C-alpha cells in the first residue's frame, strides 16, 4: 500500500502514469507459444495469440452444407418509446447442451420498451377512462380505443442465411476470443487450449493497453471506436470463410459490432456476461472518473473489489486464477480511459435486433456486474438467441467453470437447425391457412438449463 502511494505521488509530480504496458518480443524475433505482434496502426501494436493446428490434406473433412434459414423481420420504433419486432420468417430455439437440432416456428411478435423511454408511458392513452354509471338496462361501456401510434423508424430485414455445424477439422472455421476491460487474452487460457486440441484455429488479441499490447498515453486511443477499428484489422487479417466470435463483458460489444459489419463472414456469436442490448454511454458519477493518480492509490481496493464481484467464491484458487489470467492488471490511466471511452450510441436495441447470426448467451448466476435481467432482455430482442445460465458461475465464469463453458460452447459450434422440422412446420401452417383456422399465439423461447427450455412471453414490455 505504501508503494502504491509513493508511485501515485510520483505520477502526480511527473504528470504521467507508471506501469506502462509494452509488447514483449522473443529473443529470436519469432512468435513464441503462438504469440504474434500485429501493427494495426503506425506505432499501435497488439499482441495476438494465434494457434493454427497442423492438418493433413488427406484427413481433412469437407465442411457441411448446413441448413438455410429465412430471416425476415420488421422492426418498428414508435414515438412513444415502444419497439415492436415482427418475425415474419423463421425463429429458432433448441436444447443446446444435448446438441439437438433446432425447432422452427414462424410469425412471432416481440414488443418491448426502449431503454431511453423506461419512464415514459407505454401509450398516449395509458390512463384508464373513468367508469360510467351503469343500470340494469345499460351495457358496460367498451374500453377506450388507443390512438394509432406514429412510427418513428422502420427497418425491414429479408435475407436467407445458411447455418451449419462448425467442426475443428474444417479449415474454413476460425474462433476469435475478445476479452473485456482490464482483462487479457490469458483469461481464455482454458478455452484456447481446449479448442486448439480439437483442431480449431483460435485467435485471441490483447486490447490496446492490456496484456502485451502497446499502451498509448492518450485517452482517445481507448474509445470504443478506436478499439473497434483495432479489432476490425485483426478480424480482416485472420478471418476465414466461417468465423465464430466469443466475447466477454465489454468484449461482447465488439463482437456485436463485427457481426453487424460482416454478416456474411460471422457464422455464430457467443456473448458471455455482456449485458443488455442498450447503447453504451459512460457513467459521469463513477469512481473511474477520478484522476489516474488517485486510482493508482486505490488499485489494491479495486483489485479486491473485482475479485469479490467477479468470482462466486474468493478462495486461494480464484486469486491464483486472477493472477494467471493477468486480469485487472492495467495502468490507472488505461483503466480510466477505457471506462470513459465506452460511448457507442449506435449500439441500441434496433442495432441488436438487426443481427441475423445465431447467438449463445452465457450468464453466471452470481454475476454482480451484469444482472440476469439484461441478458434476458437481450435474448428477447435477438432473432436467434439461446440463453444459458450457469448457477455456480459469476462474471468470470469461463475461468471458474472452464469444463462447463467449454462443453457448452463446443456443442453450440456443432449445432445446426433441422431442415426436416422446418418443412413440417411449413406444411402445418399451410394446412391451417387453407382451413381458415386462427394461428396460435407465438412465443419466443431460449434454452436456459440443461434439461428444460424457458419461454419468454411476447407482446409484453420487459423493463430493466
């Protein structure tokens, strides 16, 4: 503690921070243990762990064709703050753990309140009309008619998407692992080893200022847009035909950005404790708005708080995992700039609703940073979403429960929709239409346990 105070005083006097992160180069100039250093911009170098398994051309299997899914959506934003999503194409839901093929349903509607209008009434006529006096001969008055809402914005999506099983023997598959604030590529150690042994090509970068990447001493280098451009360069450098993005916490936002920018190349996405589908905006009343030298003094307390909130248990094992993962080991300047640079107004509910890629949501039950309500809201808005809650995990669930997370991710990679069930549903729908039968009320379902599927009712707002 005394050392931290001394270093903070030096920081105030010299006007710069200590513990500047610099890339580590091997003595022979070659990447060691799969580490490479990529210059995304002049003087801006990111450390990347790239593991490319050795494959034999004779034993390498060809990728499967997969199933074609019709992605058709109408997204309408109204002036009163309501978001109505009409799924006019296919909606998938399945049991992920048993790797069963997905069922297909059609024509479901999701209606939620936008995050900017959580305090606004759901309709202009939300207050009920006063009851009218009734008599024995007079019938009760009908409920008042709601005024027609005026659309503010309408987005139409109509496309075909091929979803197939991704195996480690497929040479056109690559896995990208993206960490969050104050993390490093080492938090994915169990996942990188597991999937590389299965034959997958894995790529895990260190964000700027983290791990072995360079740490520019300018706050603009750590905005969302600057970091997103770094990851765009990494993605374009290592991308294959079918790419799977796995993000944790803040890294989920970058996965969403890449999936939105490259819908043809991003095949599937995994979001681990990423939170709700709302636009990013830094908090003005946060401890991370304090000067860097003050944060340096508080660094032992911040590390202890992160350990307590990020792990379900605070034993020696968790402390060792935190140390091995090189997590929460960034300079106060980088930490402050990262938290202040989380400004991304485009990443709202509509932006997420436009995604047509299958997404697996993983949530640790004991997470104190991200409430489960936010991931439930995310699962409701996304087109193809599967929500899995790990009861024994917390914010760093991939480090606490590596076997469970690895199994869950692997079976999601191998999952593909069942075209036979899709044809059956189409035939049933056609027969109902010919018989002039009213279609049943549709629901949007997500997998949230090992043996059961939880159904989220639609046509009702889900407030945070």
